[in-house]
């Protein structure tokens, strides 16, 4: 009986120890239209570990012809970040025609290194406004 209790306690201790070693973090950014109106060019800095996720939510209103696009620059490493998901969240008040929603990206840190994600809110056609709003994300994966 004592041996059985000892084995169970040992297994539980090992599971707790291993689960504390395997931690991943979620980093969240949520910027409203009002925040971009106050400062149209914003930046964020994140120190991440492999396996961590970064969710970026940015105000977006496709009915205006504007859309977000981004480019990832790697300054140290091969891949560093990968886009895991991209989605659009409808406006909270669905009764408002032409209301802004949010573009949402989820990036995963996949390798140690340094990356910069440059996001621009522009009208993509020729002669359209470029980089009306920008959000630059600087990520160091350790």
C-alpha cells in the first residue's frame, strides 16, 4: 500500500514539474479606431519564447476601401514568426451599417531570432492613401 501511494505521489509530482516547464504565453494587442486617431503610427515590443503566441487586433473598416497588409522582416534567424491565423471580427453593434470591426492575426514564435512586422492600413489601388495607419511589431524570440 505504501509503495502504491509513493508511486502515485511521484507520478503527480513529475506531471506538475513537467507542466511548469512547458509554458507558453499569449501576448495580446487590441487597438481601436480612437487610439489610431490619437496616434496613427504605433509600435509594440515583445520578448517571446518559442511556442508563444501574439494576437494582434486592429481597427478595420473594409467599407471605406481601406485594408491592412503586413510584411515580416527577419533580422536574425530564418522564420522566427509564422502567421497561424487571420480573421475579421464583425462590429459589436451589427445594426450599424458601415461600422468598424477588427482584423485579427495570430502569430506563433517558431524559432529564436528577431523579427519586425510592419502593418499598414491603406487603400490598395493606385493613387489610394498609403500607410494611413501603421502598427510596427518588434519581436525578439529567446
